[in-house]
């Protein structure tokens, strides 16, 4: 595969998406929960098998481990994300996916096998009972689903041979070689992610939290900055050794007693790790493209280089495209969409 300069590749994808007429399958909004298209999940096209590098090893030490949740409501996004990773990887055959699912849905597995018959992946059942009594109602119903909390338990679920994992949300696409993020030097930290120190960190917690000196003192000695948990490189061994899962759970339990934040699984991560992670370049999480958590209004790209586009927020690109009211950035996601008509697919 010939590597295109990013701006050229982005313009090429935008041109494809905006100059073709596509008959999209219709998605349905029900409150804040995304319901699967009525026509089912079996209408995904088979993706090409990419062989992008001239020399790609097969040693286990060279394998890239990517963890994602698997849910029929977000399957269309997951398929697009997987395709984007494989397409832009120098050695896609070295990538292994670890899918976490909470409910056995046979049609999902059938869709993955038929769409990516060559894909290296493992499945893990996430027991939603682990968090059902720990989840507090947030500002958006989709954030309260048990599977949204599965990332907290990665170290418990992954086998011992997985020493490092890259966690990715299902509402993103990668437009660069993922190995560049995978190989980041954690410098002894348990987690790496883009860090946003210009954001108003205080807004992620309630006035009750900040007025309680004992609670707010958890940030003493740290300079906490916001980071998005939809893109994280995690040292699984360090996570286990440091007992980070119970640390996060402790804050979730406190949230059930006192309203100290309004979002879902993000704030307890910030409480435990903000100000103590390895910061990576912002290009690896151009987040917020789905708008805010209440209205999901359109947003523009931030300036600077981009390696990953992330539709965090209420607005999901497949739903906005289906409604024929897409945002400009949604046309950058469309070429990776494997659902329905092949007219807008990427050239093989």
C-alpha cells in the first residue's frame, strides 16, 4: 500500500464520500441508546485482506493487541474501526483484536467472521453483574451501559501473555499506522493517552466534590489534566500489580453515596490517574467529533496533524449519515463503512 500524506489522504476520502450517492441502511434512535438497524447485522460486506508491508514478522513479540467492546448497537462502528486499523497498518497480520462482549449475540459473531474471515481475534465474556450495582446514572443513558465499564476490567479478563493492550472505542477510525501509538514509551506509567491540560478540569466533578477538602485532596501532588478513555495504551501487568481496578471501583462506590460527577466511566479514571499518565500527541485522539453529550451538534476538526478521528459525544456518524443530515466530519468516516451498499467503499 502506498502511503499518502495525511492531508492528501483525508481529502481523497472526503472526495469519495461526498461525490457518491449511497443508499444507507436506516438506524433508529431510541432515547440515547443506539438500536441496531431493522434489517439486521448480516449486511456487512467482506473486507479485503490487506498485505501492506514487504517484511512482516510473525513473532508473538511483534503482535499488537487491541481491545474493543462488542455490542450489536455499535457493531457498524466497530467494523469501520477494525477496517481502518488494518488498512493503514504496515503489518496488519500482526494485529490481534480482543473483543469484550456482555451478551451473547450469534449474529454479531457471524458478521465478524464473514466480514473479516482472516481476522486474528479472541472473545471474552464481560459479566455485567460486576458493575451493575456500581453504576450511577449519568447525563446520557448510553454512558450507563455495563459494557461501557468493561475497560476497567481489562487486566482481569486478558490472558497473562498479553502484557500491553491498546483500548479503542467503537466510534473512531484510525488514519495512520497504529504501531506508532502501540510502541509509545510508557516511561514507567501504567497508561498512555493524549492529555488535554487546557480543558476545564473542574467541570468533570460536582461542586460537592470540590467543596469537600478530603475528596478533592486526592489530586494533591498531581497536576491533573483531562484525558479521554476511548484511546489508551495500558501496561496490563502494572495495572494488575498496582491494583488499579479496585481503586477505580472505590470511587464508583463513593459516587453511589454522593454525587461527585455526572459522566459515566470517565471520572473515576481521572480520579485515579489524571496527572500521572504518559501523555502522547493529540493527533492520536481527535475526539469530540460527535459533539456534546446532550445535543451532539456538529463540530469541526481541530488544527494540527491527525492520526485518529473519534466521534465521542452523542452524535454518531452512521446515524447522522443515515438521517441525511450529516456533519462535514462524518464524510471522513463514511469510506470505512462496510454496512449496506458497496457504492461508497474504499478502492481495493
